[in-house]
């Protein structure tokens, strides 16, 4: 057996202690980097799980209420069965009804799906600002109430439209397509 030092008991030199200190430093760096990496993966896993939950189940009420209130401030009263976060379309409301359901003479606008687009810059600052609504497979039904004529419903089917909200309480209707009386 050969010993690195000649005297018994071995004495450690300052070079050996410096090498040990470097090894300890890099060992601690590896341990903390490993912990940091595991923490990042854990946060990513939680975020992906939350996004999948919001996509499948839908948004909770504490997120729905401010969105509906913001739309009412802009003059759009809508009720929906479910609001979910979709990967490519953003917020999507299903089985939507616009306007008042309690006034019998009011026209009823129903839609299978409405995409709600939000401004990203205000959203990053914690402010909710709706950019546009995209209506898919809509149906407008109006029953004019006259005392002398029989009741007939005016129906517009297959409505596809995009409603943009502009500054100054202005709306812009883009790309409106519909079918009325078979045309």
C-alpha cells in the first residue's frame, strides 16, 4: 500500500483542502440545481393540470362573474350554461342567450358557442378588457306582437358573426353571415 504522504499520520496540505472545498462547492451546486429543476417541473405540472381542468370542467364562478359584469358594462347581457378556457379559441361560452328572457316581445338571440377574446396587455396588469365576441351557430327569433295579425315568428338561422368593442362605447360588427327564409 502506498500512502500519498510520507509522514505518519498524514498531514493535509492547503492544496488538498482547496480541492475538497471546490468539490463541496460543486456538489452543493448540483444539489441545488437538481432541487430547482424539480421545483420548476412541479410548477409546470401544476399549471398544465390547472389548464386541463379549466378546459374540461370550465371556469369557476369567481372568474365568470367579472367577465359577465364587464360585458354588461359594454352593453351585452348574456347568459350561458358553461364557460371554459379553450387552447386555441380563448374563453368559450356554450349555450348562450343574449338579451332579456323575461320580456315576451323581445327578440331572442341564442348561440351554440361564443368566443370571448380579451386584450392581453391589460390582462397581464390584472385588468379585464374584452376585445371581441365571436358568435357561432346563432339563431335570432322574434315574435312581433300585434293585436290584428296572427302570431308569426321571424327567424334568422346559422348566424356567424364577430362583434368588436371599440373605444368610446362603439361596436363594430365584422363578418356577419346568416340564413333568413332559406336564403
